[in-house]
C-alpha cells in the first residue's frame, strides 16, 4: 500500500471518524394531558393530607402492617417471576460485556514442541542425534478497527438493552408487591365475609328452629316455615362459597410468596388490616416518566437509536487487522533472545455500501426506531389511564363507603323493628325475612367497598411507580 493511499485513508478517517452515526436522541413529548383529569369523580378532600411524593414513600411507610410486610419480603425472596427477571438482567449484563469486548483485540497464543532422534547414518559427523524443536506464536484474529463507530454503537445498544431489562425487573418487583398486597386484602375480605355468613347462618338457624316449633304447635303456618328455611340454605351456600374463595386466594398467595407461608402472617378479617397510607400524584410528566415500565420503554427507544448508528456505520469500509508473530526453531528461548521471530500485519478491507443486506438492515433499524417510539408513547398513555382510573376511584370511594354505612345502619334498624313487630303479631314473618336478607346483602356490599378502597390505594401507589425500594 503506497503512501498516497495511506494519506487518503487517514484524511477520510479524520473527516468522518469523529462524526456520530446515530441520530441525536430527543425524548418524545408525552402524548397525554399536562394535568390529571378533573371533575366530580376526581374530587379530593377539601383539606388533603400532607403526603410526600410517592417515589419518596418507602414500602414500610405505605404498608402499615407488619404481617403484610413480612409476606411481601417472602415473595421478594421466593417468587419465580422476579427471579426470572433478575436472571434476565444478569444475562443482559453479560451480553453487554461480550459486546463491549468487541472493541478490543483478542490475543491468542500457540505453542508446540517436538523431539526427534535421527539415525547415525543420516547425520554428519559431530551432529547431535537428538534434535529438539519448539514453536511459539502470538497473534490477533481479525480485529476490526472501529473507525466509524459500528462496534461502539452496538455497545451502546447492548447497554440500553441491559438498562431496559433492569427497569423491567423493577417493574416486575412493583407488580409483585402490589399483587401480594391485593391477595392479602382479598383474603381479609373473604374471611370477613365468611365470618359474617357464619354468624348470619347461626341466627337464621335459631329463627328457623323457632318457627319450626311454632309450626308444630299450630302458631306458625307452613308458609312461614318454608320462608324461614330459604335464608338458611342461601347463607349455607355462601359459607361454602367464601370457604372456597379463601382456599383459592391462599393458593394464589402461596404461588406469589412460596410454599412456606406462615399462617400467622395471614389476616383474620378486614378490621385487622391497618389502613394504608394515602398518596397523591404529582404532575403527569413527573409522575409517569419515573415508572420503571416507562423507563424501560425509553431505554429500548435509545437502543433503537444506537442500532441506527450501527446500521449507518455498516455502509462505510470495514477494516480488519490480523497480526501475528512468527515461529522460532531449535530452542524456545531463542525465539526471544535471538530475535528470529517476525511480526506480520495483514489488513483486510471490505466495502459493504453496495451490499443490499446492509441497505435492508438500515431500513429495518429505522422501522425499529419508529416502533420503539410508538411503544414508548403507548406505555405512557397506559400509565396515565391507570393513574386516572385510580384517582377516579379514590375521589368517590369514601362517599360510597359513607353512604353504604348509613344504609347498612338503616337496614339493621329495620330488621330489629321487624323482629319486634313480628313478635307482637303485628307483621308476618315475611317482613322479618326481607329485612334480614337485605341487611345481610348490605353488610357484604360494605365489605366489598372497603376492600375496593384498600386495593385502589395499592393500585395508585404502584401506578405512580411506588414500591421500588
């Protein structure tokens, strides 16, 4: 290669070698409103509590229940989904290390030796019959000199994929914490409803026995007897239903937290569950962009940008250099002491600009970038919807619970009055049954609303990116 060619190559490298092949990354504007939804459904208390940003609220400060916190710790230790997410992070880290190593030459060494005993008839007088010969080699196998940043951009892509995988692990962790809390609260509601069904069934059985005795002496009618049996069988069915629901919920907790969940960590009823910490969101852009799933989508978008840079760099000449050191004979030490070893440099250059596969790869990289942008925007929109839904529930659930409590109290008073009126012979037993059935239904409805409020607090906490401690 003459000096003129070397000068031209050096000038070309100086001209474009410092230019970045990847397009300049610009974070897309969030495709959501700049403020949370407003209206009657999103009404907050007139005197909202002074709460820190959800990202600053630790798990211990939000879940004010030691049993639940211990159950969450078990899940973080034993859950297989989280373990898979951690292993994926480790895999991505090692892939990044492999890609990073491509920027440096891979040196390999070889060596060998032989000992030969020659016939005395084939050697000259004074020559040794035994000949020892050793060889050694040192070289670099096809090291690509990254003049145009192709390998560097691939390294950047691998780094962003690693960061995206790590953010995905954090998202799995938040989802796991929220799911354990939801299952814990659901089990508490199941046990609350089971206790209610059992106590209601006990009182209904007493009433049925009373009506049965009255029927036997001719005071009550057969119609009264059958009417009294209806709520007994209905509630007995509910006892079986809630017992089944408890078993299914406990199986779900076992799947989440591991096979050795101590029974003393499980709730007895809703009253034993301490209230959770209230949270209020910051502005949408501040609250959503720190969610791990949004961060993972942005890292994948940056990875797509880096891949465009690698695809652009692939259009330029690819220069590989193979170097090696020659072999030396007679003695291994002679290779280095006598200077008989020789270095060889074998440059190789390819011109891929006319390769249709390279052109197609560049078009694919741009399409992947557009896909990543859309996925990033969709992730933000989904996050906005999740927070908005939780805010709508939070805005109205207290009013629903307050109204339901008042309704339950009114129905309970109606039931007590109906019993007294029946005992005095003013009303039929049908009035008592209707009041009792209504009270039982309203008590269950109240439990459902309390559960909905607690679960929604967890949902809002997770939707805002909390629980990542």
